[in-house]
């Protein structure tokens, strides 16, 4: 009797502890893909230093901005690397919105119209495709 109760509780408790440990130990990055595309915008979260060097990000022009909300139209494909801050991007035509922020490498396609809302003071490098 005692034995089967023990076995039963072990049968529940052990898998439970293991699954909790598993959830806890899983790095956050695996839950969220490192690179993804939303509304045709490509987002690469926290690219490594070699990727940034390969692109020459630090040689790109810099742009800084405080909180603001403006309509924006991408006349050319633009790749940007956000060093600091947070921006809410709303795609024209009620398509939807998403946020980008520090550590993100983002590519906006040519011809896209958005509302660009800086939520936290922004520092970025950008490169326009010729
Ligand atoms: C850096 O990231 C790129 C992909 O973005 C990957 O191909 C490369 O192996 C990474 N390099 C290092 C040193 O982790
Ligand atoms: C974006 O806005 C411009 C005018 O500023 C317009 O000519 C163009 O068709 C718009 N593009 C899209 C995809 O709606």
C-alpha cells in the first residue's frame, strides 16, 4: 500500500520537476526565432559582431531621435541597426504593427509606407540600397 502510493507520487512529481526544470533552463532565444519576417520587414535580433563587421554597420550614417511620431515612406530599401531605443512601426493600410529596438538589424523594403513612432530615444545606423 505504502509502496504504491510512493510510486504513484514519484510518477507525478518526477516528470513535473523535470518539465519545470526544462522550461526554466531553456534559453529565451529558442522560444523566439532569431531572425523573422513580418509584413515584408526582415528582423534579425542581436546579430553577432562578425555579422555587423561584415556589413560595415559602424561606417553607415548615424541617426538619432527623441520620441516622435511621423509618417514615413521608404523610397529605397533601408537596412538599419538600432543601437539604442525602441520604435513602434505601424504599416499603412491597417496591416498591423510591431516593435523594434536596441540590438535589432532590420530591413525595410522599398516602397513601404509606415508610421514611425519612437517610444524610447533612438540611436541607429542605416544604409540605403542604391
Ligand atoms: C554570426 O552570425 C551569422 C549569421 O547571422 C552566422 O552565420 C555566424 O556563424 C555567426 N558567427 C559567430 C562567430 O557566431
Ligand atoms: C506609399 O505612399 C506613396 C505616396 O507617398 C504612394 O505613391 C505609394 O503608392 C504608397 N505605397 C504603398 C505600397 O501604398
